[in-house]
C-alpha cells in the first residue's frame, strides 16, 4: 500500500482509540532503529513500549522463529507443547514461583492473577475478594484490570466498574494498612510503576507490605509486565528488593515481539486452580513459547543483565547531568533501562516527544511533564549520547 492509502484506510476503518498517530510507517527494523516506508529512520528509545528488549531483527531470534514456523505455529492446550514445557521450567527455576500459566498479554496475565487470588480464598472457605492497588498504577484494559488501575482517566469512560478494588497512594504503608478489611484478598503492586511515570517502590515500603500481607493472610501480587524480564537490570524487578511476592505477572518483553503473557505463583497459591477454572485458546502456543524460550536464553547468558545495568547507569548519569545543569528539570527516576525525566514550568513532555520524533528519536510522554525511556537493551552509548545532545537543545 502507498502511504496515502495506509492513512486513508486507518481513518476509514480503524476504531478511533489512538489520538494522532505519528507519521511513521514501519517497514523494517534493526538494532534500535525503525525504518519507515517514506525513507526516514528513527532510533527507538521506547522499544515498542518495552517489548523489543533484545533489539530488532536479532538474527538468532529470527532463526528460531523461522524454524518454529516451519514446524507448527499453533496447537490446542488440550495437548502437550514442548516449548511451553521448556518455558514454564525456565521461569520457575529462575523466579520465586513454582507454577506458571500462559496468556496473550499483560492485561490477561493480570486478569488471571486476580482470578487466582479470589479462588485461593474461596477454596479456603473465606469471603475475601477485594484487591488493593496503588495510585498511578497501570494494570491493563480489561474491565477488571482497568478498575485495578490507579488512574481515573482510564476508568471514567467505563463506569459502573466491577466491585472489589480499592486504590491507595503508592509508597504509603499507613494508607495501605488503613485500607485493609476482612475482605482483602490481595495487594497488587508494580515494583516500578511504568505508565504512571516510572516510580520505583521504596525498600521499606515493599518490606512493610510483605509483612502486612503475611500478618493479615493477604496475597501479594507483583505486576512485572513492564518492569520484568531484564528491564530493571535484573530478570525480575522484585530481586532488587529481596521481597518475594506470591504471584507475578509478565508480558511485553517476554516474547521479544511475539504476543505472550504469563502469571506465575507459588505452589500453595497456584494449587487453588482446578480444571475448568481458567483457560485460553492461544496462550502458550508453540510459536509464542518458542520465542519466549529464546528470549530467556539470551537474557540468562553470563553478563547480559550486568550489561543492562551498566547501560542503565550510563543513561541515568547522563540524564542526571541534564537535571543538574538545567533549572527546568526536576529529577530522573527508575532502574536499569527503565527511566524517566521529569520536566517543570512550561516544558511539555508531549511537545518534546514530537520534536524528538522530528529529529528521528522515539520516546514517550506518560504525563504532562514526564518523558519515559525504555530502549532496547542493545542500545549503544553513542545512541544515548546522541539523544542527550538533542534533549539539551530542546530543553531550554
């Protein structure tokens, strides 16, 4: 299709849910660069919203996908799938969890985690169904997960919402304690909030939440859809804190661009599910799980996550330097290659995102004054330097 035909088809036939798409017509990509059909190229510091962490067109990854496509793409979960068995074993052996379920997205993974928490207490004969979440959180776009999300802008169009969800301020343990009732089944948190503006949890806060959950017989769910799979510099973000959840949700980077989500749980919690309680048609199919196995293989290689931490520290130091030298900047936040730059005054994150796009850089404005950076892990220091140089020129 010609570019004009793409734009017309999108306007005529696609539901109006994306406000003002950027004029990038993705044709091919390599490393951290996306090439548009109109001949322009863009350095992607968003990685498909945290998805393409191992980089675009990783040859090893492509070879695995091509091999799997030649064998079998989809098979029902009525039957055994070898790559699924490999992936569940890898996830269990490298996390604090024991059992795994595969879905197609982060929303579905979180939906399954919420269902599991309710079933766990129902099986125990307890009427506990409420979930406490945090302000500025984002957990998905299904009816349950959008209700769990701690941002009103995502909820208001869909009221009345499902009952059983309470939102409290993030990093405020006292507020969380006050929200607990006899019906509280779970606390769901992002160890590092993503869509809310890259806010890491405080160490004492997570430790206190774990202690509270243990005392009150409440399940702790960590949503690692965005901050998991190496993004923070460790395979799972909870590892930074030494605080183990009962359930973990994953997606985004897990499949390297092939849609797959997962929620994992410790055995005593996972065993609450019985045949018929949950299921999926596409979740964990041969292609998606083979892709995720290779992503895991890459990330578990010696030195790989250390490399992510080193690049994240380099990027963070460069952003900190901007803040120190510019009174229009507030702070940087994040861990690993999951970073934010907070602006102030008349600076608009949306405007700067547009200006960077015109200069060939893809970043994201998650708030009026917040820029989000989630580059592929193969980003080079010279790429970071080039972005910083352009930011210096724009943030005046």
